[in-house]
């Protein structure tokens, strides 16, 4: 075998093995991931994946700087319309290629906006103050000064640190905001930007409460909701735009059905105090932060948004029910589940378990992975850092899409109890149990998707005979 073929075969064999492991043998419970439908995946490898379609508005005309992009231009416009329909808003910017980039684009735009409002004569300044969630209490990394907020918020002279104030949390439940302390903090610290949303996320955010406070502030702060983790639950969990949020950002690949991308949506209509921010935001998306915005995944996002608009009602309700059922089953198995049992521990897709008595979060996450249960370790609110994490963070969204219902999480919780509490090896049993959940739901069924996939494959392969041989090989694998 030639050296070239040997190297290529090594890569392909390992990739195939990894795919089999993750798709057929493991229970994937990481809350920031999902498996897109097969048709969405196939869209990602179609011709736009290698193309460019830079564009920006100049003199009221949208100019595209490459030829041959009529199709992908239509795709971007259609995807924008589908996302706006899903979120019930008039504006959407889809060029960020991750949720982190979406936040950074927004922070750049806010900085530009506040400087323009101040006039053009003085030196450029940063955002004076920001309110967000503390990282160890579940805040998004991308909303921290060490993340995308880096260099966009002023330093507090009194402390020498960035002028960031964290949402206060309740003593009886640190996963909920202490709303009784919000007004004093906001009126005293005067944040120009307030960032809702978390990565360790169990309960809704107090958007309406903060809006009432913000309307009495001068200038009125921008209310941003980072829905990266709960974008696919929009409306069923929380509906920020109807509650008063101005901007929603997020990833399209956690609870949403899409490939790995980011998006920014706006509700900045005429007369809004931040109305002109949208133009700054669009310009920071391009040319400010992106050039090629990954057109293959953009096409996949369009198809995923169509799927979501069609199947969201059944999917969202099942995710929420499954999360509560899983949390309750884990508690019955003897594990310490975070959140309040009186409200079912969670109102999102996430479930948190405290494992300090059995080991560090990192140690327990590795033990679970060795038994084909894939989670991630998490610092809980009373941990000093992620280096000493005492939690395991999980999400039910991916396995919900593979057909799991409430009762199906009971055996899984039992396996986890065996691994965490007794250090038993249950890999064989877990692998066998996963065989019951292999067919993806909330998308076209296989008999309808297969001919469409074949049609797409035929268009992808440049040589007809090669395409047929490839398609026949795929067909033989799945029949």
C-alpha cells in the first residue's frame, strides 16, 4: 500500500470509528452539542462549502464582491426569514460563525454606537459598565472580560478590574437571580449593557423586571439575551423579545437543530433608543469580523431552521419533559441533583449533578465517558474555579432527538448511579441500550429523506460513475 493511501486510510478509519462510537454506542449528554439531521449534514458538504459570498450595504445597495453567488444569496435571505419567523423579530444577522463571534460582533457594535452618541470630538471610549452573570455561577465565557467582552468595557478605577457587575443570586437557590437586589444594583452601577443568558442554565431570566428598571435609566441600557444554550427552546422556555429584550444572540448547534454557527437577532424598531445600533452591528459582522462566513453551514442552517419551524412544538415540549424526568430519575438513583425538586430541578434541557463526595467533576466525567456516557464537568456556584469542579452538567436535547422519552431516561439514570456511586463498569449494557435510539426524530423520516439525499449526492460528485459507486456503498451500509 502506498504511503499516501496508508495515511488517508488511517484518517478515514479513525474518523469512521469515532462516528460509530458517538452515533451508535454512546449517550451524548453534553448540553452544548447536537447531531444535525443527515440532510443538514449533507448540505454542509455541498458546493457552497468552498465558496465566498462577501457582501455589505453601500449607498443603500447590497453589494456582493464575488460572482456565482446568486444561489447562496437566496439561501442567506431565506435563512434570515426563517429565523425571524422563529424568533418573531424583524432583524437577523447570520454571518457570525459561532455564538462567541456573535457576541463579539455585538460588543464591537455597542462600543461604536456609544462613541457615536457621545460625538466625534473626544477620544474613543469603551462601554462604561456591563452587567452579566458570574462565570462560576453559570455565566457564558463569551460574556466575560476574559472572553468576547475583552477590551470592550472600561476599567473601574476603584478596583483596577473591568467595570462589570454580576447578577445577584438567591441564597436558597443560586441558580435563580435575586430580583429583590436588581434595582439598587442597576441604578447604582448604571450599566450601559445588560447581558442575560448562561451556560449553566436551569431557570428563566428576569427580563421583564429589568426592562421596567431600565426604562427609568438615562441613558437606557441595551438588553441583550445570549440564548446559545436555549435557542432551540425559544418560546417554550422563554420568549425574550416579547418580554423586552432588544438583542438575542446565540449558537445554532446546541438545542437548535443546526450546524455550528452563530446568529444575532434584533428588535430595534423606529424610535427605539438603540435603533441605529443595527447598522453598526451589520458592519461589524462584515467587514468587521468575518470574510468567508462558511457557506456550507449557512445552507445547512437554512434547512435546520425549516425543520425547527415545522417540528419545534413537539420537540421543545419533549425536551423539557425529558429533562425533568431525567433529573428525578437521577435523584431516585441516589445522586445529588442541583436545582429545586419542587419545580422539577430544571426548566431547560439541562440537568446538573453534584459529585464531590465521589471525586472531582473531571474524574467523574472521565469515568462516565469510559462507560459510553458523554457529559462534561462543571464548576458549581460554591466552587472556587473549574480546576476544583464538583459538578456534572448534562443536556437531554440530542438524545431527545434520537427518540428518547421520559421513561427511557430511568435506565440511563440507573447506569449513571452505578458508575458514579459504585464505580461499576456498565459499558456493555450502555452500548446495548443505545441501540434502541438510533433513528433521528423531528425531521423527515428516512423513506422521504433518502431520495432527497441521493439527489444531493448526485449533484455533489463531479464524476457520475464515482458518485454512483459512492452512493451504492452508502446504501449497502444502511440496508
